[in-house]
C-alpha cells in the first residue's frame, strides 16, 4: 500500500479493558524505540483528547487520504503465506489426514486463519464457531491468551468431539499462537511457547538444510525471556542465536 506507517488499536491477549496502541513503520515492522519514543512524547503532550480536531471521513475518502482496503490485500497476503511455505510436499502429505481445530478467540484471526489453513493444504479442520465471532467483550473467555489452558476450553471440547490431532488458538490480534496436541489417552496437552518455538525452529532449519537453502552464516532471533531450548536447537545446525528485548520491534531491528 506504500504507506508511511500502520496503527493497530488492540487489547491483544489481555482482558477487554485494555486499549493498546501498536505502530508499524513503512517496512512493515514495529517501529524501533527511537521512533516509537518520539511518538510517545507527542502523545504525552496531549492534555485533552477531545480537543483534537477530527477530519471528515467522507472528505478523506474523496481525496484518497483514506482508503478502505479490500479483498485484494487479503489475497496478496495469502499468496505470500503460500510463497514462504518451506516444505509444501510435507504439508500436502499430512494436510489431507491431520485433523485440526482452530479458534481465533473472537479476534481478527477469524478473517484469514481459516483461509490460510485451506490455502496451505489442510483439509480436515473445524473452527470453534462461538469464538469465530468478532466480540470486543471476549464473552467466552476471561482473557484471550492462547498460552493458558482456560482459553482452550471450547477448542478442547470440540477437539474431543471431532477427534482432532492438534488444536490451534490465536489471540485477538493474531500475533500470538498457542497449540495443544492429543495424547494416546485422548486428552490434550498444551505446549509451552518455548516448546513451540523449538519445534518450529527445528522444522525451519531442517527443511532448509534438506533443500540446500540454509545459509552458512544463518542466524535466528529470540527474546531474552525465551528459554535456551531454541538456542540449543539452533546450535545443533550451526546457527547463531541472537537475543533481543521483548517485542517484535526488536526482532525487526535485527532483520533491518
């Protein structure tokens, strides 16, 4: 879209009372501290939010200052997801048989989550319908954090009914993922974030190694609050692990 910045107002994985402000730069990554601190300084200068002049939306639309994006952006995103799939052959092999349950926990993941799974090649999955409804009250969960078992209650119930192998949940702004896997006794075990990271990193590195696309100077990035599990996985492939402060913006800095 060639925009200078992007803004997201979100409670994220927090209780409904939260009203977080996330801002992204023209490269698509969250703004690093220097830029975000400058914006924060401007926000703090505002004494009365109701005194801020509000533009007329119809005029903004008429002069093309504001554009309401359509399905073409969704399709571009789905195409990019398909493009970065590392081992499509493996996805095709397991996708037709593996049973999944997906829940967007009342958030924006409901828009593209189901389409992304289908587009990837997963055929057998069910969606928790009660939580596939946009609801700022988060009516079916106390707080929609997919790291905690409470957020998986309805997904587990549906998973047992459908005999699902894996349950996937994303928080309302769809940047935090949790997953649970079925055990031989039919119960589900929720994986920790560190376990998910290690499994994903192993998959990414092994797939690239098999394809001959793993760079000799490859590096991975993780938050300092993550365990050293992923670091050991990276080391087994001769990959350097870089530790950064918590937040996507610090990872974006390393990419730059």
